[in-house]
């Protein structure tokens, strides 16, 4: 773990893994304004005070927020579903069963408002990003990239392997909490 300067109003904890970053986030979340990334935690505040806080803190084990599980209904008809089956050596039906058969956990959010990076699914579904990203991915597209699954909260460019779609809104600025999926939330994909 390295502590890096980040302007005059924050420091960045650079971690060796997602699990380490999640542990630091869990330990600091109630004590500072923090933002979790894939392998980083941004701690906002006066840099010397942030470094002192980090120095007297130890990372915590990461536990999914068991009281909150969101079911995401998916129609599995994505443009890359057959390619994902080929990449994994599974049939299309086995890809769907693997995606729906294990719980996922929101590790962190980013890329776009409401885009959540989900981890913990079936490891057989670890597939690379597309070699050539699409200029337009539709809102609600469900995809895979590396160890992650996610749902595009709005139309945008993207390079994930698309396996399905959902009508469930990931981002709604009229809700008290606009993002449906936040760090720590457990997610179950179900066949629509």
C-alpha cells in the first residue's frame, strides 16, 4: 500500500488488490469522505490529517451488506452471449446458469453515474473485454469484463461482453439514493 498525494485536498491509497482497497474503504468510510476504486481509495481532506488517519487505521475484512439484496431480472439475449460461451467453453445455457447461479457483490462504482462493478460471480465467466469497443451500448445492457459483471445505466460507449439486458433502472436522480447498486450490496441476477 502506498499513500500518494492528490492535490491539496486529498490523498490516494494505492493498493495491491481490490480486496485490499475494499478493506481500507470499509475501515475509513465512517471516519472520512472516501471514494473506492478498483485498487485505490481516495481520502478527501487536508493531506497531513488524511495521512495521520490512515496511519492509525487498519483495513477491515470486507463483508457484503447482507440486509440488502437486489434481484436484477435479465433477458439473456446479448450480442456477445455466443462469444462468451465460446470463450469460456460453456454452452449458452451454462453461461446463463453460471451468471444467475452465484451471488455478486458491488465492489465499487464508477465509469458513469450508476455503473457498478460486481464481483464474486462464477470464475468460469472471467472473459476479456472486447478487442474493439462499441460506440453505443444500450441502457440496461448486462455485461462481463475480466472478473466483473455490470449493467450499463445509460447509453454509452463500452467494451464489455454483452450477455443480456434488464429494464431495471440503475440510476434515477429522483430517488433518495439515485444509484440502485452501491458498494457492499448483494446482487442476484435472475432470468426475466
